[in-house]
């Protein structure tokens, strides 16, 4: 495996980790105004993710930095072409972060309700737009011979990308509902379970539509044929297993299966892209690849040594954080947020 391929894989791992971990964060934020009937319940809901939400966002910051350093042409084309969408996502994430910190600074009901809905907004927008963005990478966008995006914002919207956005939104919501069931007590846990059983089937249908759309609206069929390979089949198997486990109310394993569904779905997208990083809808020859969009071999070598040292440290620290804050949030828990 050459360094170009290695860094494509590492970026895929970073995005996968982000979606698995931040996915339930988004889900909890989306469900906050609906499952928390009182201020105390809403505080308990926020505190289920309070110790970890900002650490989860490190994955996407690292992923963006890795794209910038390893594949600068990919970074330039992606951020210029997706500028408005990424700006909206960034604003939503900023509002969400501020809302977490400011919500409990004043006891006035209007103050707290306003921030609760801003947490909802800051969670639902990224959850939707990430699906749209990844689907565009696979479907293709207007990129010319100079690696320049020549389209506009509405070129990013199509039936396929919107289905992908709704699929990611519903999957993250389901993932968050299961997490909330595991991290809280009744009545919040019971409401989260009921929500999982309602949203889960919708997520299953939308993900299957997304899979069909990938064959209809992208070149996946011509690249892999009828046999999609092991990774998509694992994604489908995890999705169906999650539905069965949720129906049996085995929520711990259900959470594992939704996490694996996100993992294998993201891996499927990256496998379908390789060796491309962005597909040109104008000409296949103008697509960005891990070779024509990459940095110099020296840069990739230095980055590899840095990653070898610091990535295990970050992983160990985050694993320790989850272990320390593994307990359920109850009515007697001292609340920070």
C-alpha cells in the first residue's frame, strides 16, 4: 500500500469514527425538545452527552486537517464547491456548541427553551447535510480539467443526495435514541425506546432506498457489478440485525449494530470512491484521485510518522473518557449542563 492510499484509508477512518460517535450526539440533540418534558429532564438529556460531545468533534477537525495536508487539491475543490453548504453546517455546529454552554446560565424558561431549539437546529442541519455531501462525492459534481468546481449550490441537490441526507438524518436519530435509552432512566429511557421503534423502520427504508439509488444514479453498478462486495453486505446485515435487536429491546447490542451500520455504510462510500476522492460529472478524466490531488511524497511521509505517534494517544484518551463517564444519568446525578 502506497502512502497516497494509506492516507485515503486514514481519512476514511477519521470520518467513520466521527459519524459513529458524533452520530449519537446529533441524535440526542435532535430528540432533546421532544423527549424532555420538563427542564430537569432536558438537562439530564444534555448531560448524557455533556462529557463527550466536544471530544467527538475532534475527529472531523482532524479529518479536515488531514485532507488539507495530504490532498490539498481535494481540500480546495471540496471547500470551494461546497462552500455554502459547509458554511451552513459550520454555523449550525457553532450555534450548537454555544447552546450547550449557555443554556443553563439563566433559569428563565424562555432563555432555556430558545437554546434547546438551537441545539435541535445545530444537530439536525449537520445530520442532514453530511449525507448530502457524501452522496455528492460519489454521484459526481461539475469539476473541470483544472480541478475547479464550476457549479452552484443547487447542483448539490438531487433526488439521490436528498435521499442520502434523509437516510443519515434518520439513522443518526435512531442511533441517538438508543444511546439515550442506555444512558438515562425512566421516563426518558422509555420515551427513547418508543422513539427508536418509530424512527428505526424509517431509517431502514431510507437506507435501502439510498443503496438502490447508489446503483441507479452513480457508477457503482458499472464498477462492481451485481456483487457489491463484503462491506456493503455487512452494512445491510448490521442494519437488519439492529432492527431485530431493537424489536427484542436488546438495546446494548442494538447500539452496537447501528454503530456498525454507520461504520460499514461510510466504508462502502469510500470503497466505491477509490481511487477517486471527488467524481467529476463533466468527464471521468477530470475526477480528483488520490494521486492527482495529493501532496508530495515527503509531506505524506512526515505526516505518517506524526500520525503513528499521536493517533494512539488520542484514541487511548478518548476511550478513557468514555469509561469514566459510562454511568447512566439519573434524577440524582449532579448536572453540569
